């Protein structure tokens, strides 16, 4: 017979229904329950009677033989009355909280084994002693089952907070099912056992297990933490894959795959509306975390984010895309969510809005669009425009300057910080790509596709060229060598009409292009300014007359491109040895000796060493360390900060890197500082300044600071010197 059966069968006759049949004769146990309840009764009420009978029923369940014949002992064992000298539980005097109240501290503990309150495991009783000075006075805490003493017992077990020597009497007791040193790190593991208190209870004392949820609850502050008092005991989740418990201000969930984590506030509300653990999000994998700008929880299947504009869930696969593009970072491409997931008006996609963009899902395709490209797409009609739905993410292009997104109908929106975002599609785009697109001397689009205004043609402009097209002539790009003359003759509205074919570069380097009513021929372009600039920037000298003539001719007749010219220069022994000499000057402050320059030049050209590795070796050399480096690890690190990062080192920087130098050696530290993101950004800016006369824009800096880590600084120099921007600046630097 269970204690619950005893409670049910011990109800007073007055509570029974009038028509109920006579009850059978009570058992001896039932008579003891009724007798003890009567003996210990105060003011009669149904609630008090049931509470008293439940207490004695618990005692009977623990040791029926002893407690049947000594009912007073049964009550004392479970309740431990004030007269018995037991200290009250803290929840009776601390607003229901199972924690030490103000003006007390965790002073010591003992253990009671095989506790039903702890699912059969050990129960730990923690004494909360009054602090000094104290106003705590001895009294009984109340007239209920937990009517025990408070501030009466002047003793201390002493395993906790031993640094506190002055203490008052025990104000109350905390009962927990996790180890005291987990509850308070100031407690030692020295155990004292008193099993007399194993079943002591009270109206505010509830059972709990030493579970992941319980441990997490107390790690978060227990009843004194933001979750507050538990209001629903731990139990299985609806789908049966985990456990949860409910508290005043939130919930804790646990599964074998995720561990235990709390969820609260509007994040809990949004998660609950999505069926919590049974829904798309599954179990939480973090607590609610974040900062003053945004708070969020991560889940098995996504994340939920709360910020000034609301609380929004981002389920997978949207969430994976959100994280890929920066997540909650203030510099993230998309920013924070601003809407729930919605269905598009054409019923072909789902999407979610963010501060600076949007994520679309069509079937298995999940793509994002953000920034100026997103705004351009929206301005021309979004998914209802000629471009249609988004087909690819916004991606950085190979030159590190531009970004682009491709759309389902074949169109593209291109963007750079100098040209802005522009949409191109159809035959005009085909003609642009056939010429070489943004990687050609045409450069990036500088306008959207637009009507010419004659009811025939459409056009768009690029940095140096223009594309025209009609239904009868097709679409063709007119390059810079021909464009000026064509515009001077009235363009498509002039005598020549629209272009009817591609531009041609003839064997002598001259250009020719056909139009509806004629053609334009153009003398070969003068590439000598570019050749002079490339030789000066890469070799530090002017080209010889033969080098100038041959390279200009090769560029003119198309047998070599500008990219090939600068790539070939960067691979010459002359260039690499010049680079090594510069490294000697930058590090040791002197020219390199011939044998040293030859050795490091061969190492770089053979691929055995990178420029970064050679620089690190020179910085780590005894000559540098004992000379410019000051001869100590700290002075050497301080000098590297000035030389490589162009700023002074903080004390914490010096402490860390000096220790790393002692542990890993100078070469390792010099290489790590030289290849740090901060150093790479400085070097990217320096190359931009040297070749283009400006610092890198943010997109270029981000792109190239990552590429130089794997491809080296030379790849950046080659790419920049191949740009139309470099070519145009060369015309000013070295006019013909």
C-alpha cells in the first residue's frame, strides 16, 4: 500500500459522498495515521489533515514497523519539530527559496544516504550560519510540519568558506541533491554523515534528482538566480528524447546529445510556439547568451534572437546561411533578423528579412542577398523583375574589388565601392561577358541596363566601354579605343547606327568594329606608359628600349595581356632579389650581403620559402635581436610591434609574446606576428598605396588579407597591376 493510498483511505467521513457504502474496517496502519493526525492536529482543516497524513504516510513507507508503534517518532523523523532541536529549512524563512537568506553564508554540510527526496541518491544538508554581526534570534519558524528552530543552534561543521572565522548560529538549512562543492566552490569534499535527516521535509521542500538539469540550475544561481523557484518538477519531454523542469522565470531542458540549457523570456515564447523540442528547432545547445545589443539561444535546428526590433527564430537551413555571413557580429553582412519566415507573393519561395538583406529558400536552394546588391534588386522589382529570383549568394570576385549575385533568369548585379551596384541581363550581359567582363579592360558596369530611347535599342555603360543591342543587330561591346570616336559621330543615333559585330584587334595592334552603316578603325593603343610603370614598380628601374618596344608590341597585338606582363616580371630573379634587398633594409636596416641575397632569392623562387618566412627569419636573426631588438625578449617583441604592426605593444602583449618567445623560439613568434590579420591588412594597404595610390576599400581589405595568407603578397601585387585602374594611372605617371 502506497502513502497515497493511506491518504485517500484516511479521509474523514464528513468528506465522503452521502450515498457511499460503508468503508471496510481500517487496517492498523490506517488507524495509526488517523491517530497521529489527531494527536498532532492544530486547527482542523482538510488541507492540514491531508498534509499531516501524508507526512506520517511517508514515515510508514520508510520503516512501517518502527513508526506504527511509535507514531510520535515517525512524525519527528519526517518533520523534526522545533522541540526536537532541528533547524528549519531555509525555504520556510526565505520566501520559498531553497538557498541561504541574506546575512547568512554557506558554513558547512553533512550527508544523508539513500534519500527518497533525491531519487534514492545522497542528500546534502547545508547549514547557513548567520554572519557577524548578526541580529539573528532563536525562535521556532512556524506551526507547520517544518515548524523547526531558526537561529538557535550555535555550531558549525565548517567545510565551507573557512576563511570566514566569525559566525553566528545556524539560521536555516538548505537541502540539495548535488554535491556541496558543486553548489558552492568554497566547500571542501570532507564528508560527515547523519542519516536521521534523510526524510526530513516540509511544505516548501520538494524532491529532485542529481541530474544534468539540477546541476545546471544551481550553476545558474538556483532559486536566487534569474530562473527563480522551481514550479514544476523534472519530467520527460513530450517526444521522449529528453527532460525538462519549469521555474518561475524560464525552463531548463536536457538531452544526451545537448546537455542541459536554460531558455527564458520571449525566446522561450517563440520556441514554444514552434513546438519546442518536438519542432524544427529541437533541444537548446546553449543558454540564452549575447550582449546588450542582442540575446539569443542556439538550438539543434537553428537559433532564436531577441533584440530591439523583436524576437525572431531562424531555423535551419536559414540559420546556417546566417552564420556563414557573420551571424550576430556588428559587421555581419546580413545583420539581425527583422521578420519571421514568410512566403513570397508568387508562392515560389520562402524568405526572411534581416537588417541589411534577405535569405531566400526555393526547394533545396538557400541563398542570401545583402547590401547594395539587395537594394538594387529590390529597386527594380525584386523577384518580380526581369532578373527573377536570387540564384547565388553575394560573392567576392577574383580581383577582390567587386561583388556579384547571379539570378535565375541569367542576369547579374555587379557592385564595387567606386561604381556602385548595377543590374545587367539578356544579350547585353552576354556581350559583356564575351569581351571578358569585369576582368577585361572594360571594367565594371557603371549603369543598369536601360532603353536608348529610340524604341529599338538597350544599353549599359562600364568603366571604359559601352554595350548596345537591338533585336535585329544583336548586342555588342564598343571598347575604349573605338568608343570615343563612335560617340563623337552620334552613337547609335548618328550616321553609323548600332554596332553589328564585335570589335577586332588586328595584327598590328589597331582596332576595327563594324556598324549598321559603316565601320570605325583605330590605331593601336599606346601601352608604353603601362610598361614603364610596371618595370618601375616591380624592378625599380625603367625598361630598356628593347624591353619597352617588345612588350608594347605584344600588348598591342594581343599576344600578351597586362596580367601576363606583370606576372612574368614578378617571377624574374631581378624582381625577387630586389624584394629580398628590401626585406634586408626593412628588417636589419642595411643592404643584404651578396651571398645572403642569393640564398634567400633562390629559396623564394624555388618555392621552398615564402616571403613571410624569409622576413620572419631576418627578424629572428641574432643580428636583429641583439641590435635593433634590444637584446631581450620583451624589447625584441616591442620592436616587432613597432615595425610589423606599426603600433606600440601593450603590457599584456609583451607578457604573452615574451612567454611565447621563451617557449617556441623567435622564428615562430616573428612569423606569427608577420602573418597576423593586423599585419596582413597593413601590408595590403601598403601595396594598394604603392600601386594604386590609395588604401584598400573594406571589401578589398577583407578579401586580400585572407588571400595573402595562403597565396603570398606577390599575388596581390600582380592582381592590382593588372587592373584598368592601374593602367589608367600609368597614363598620368608616364605620359607618352
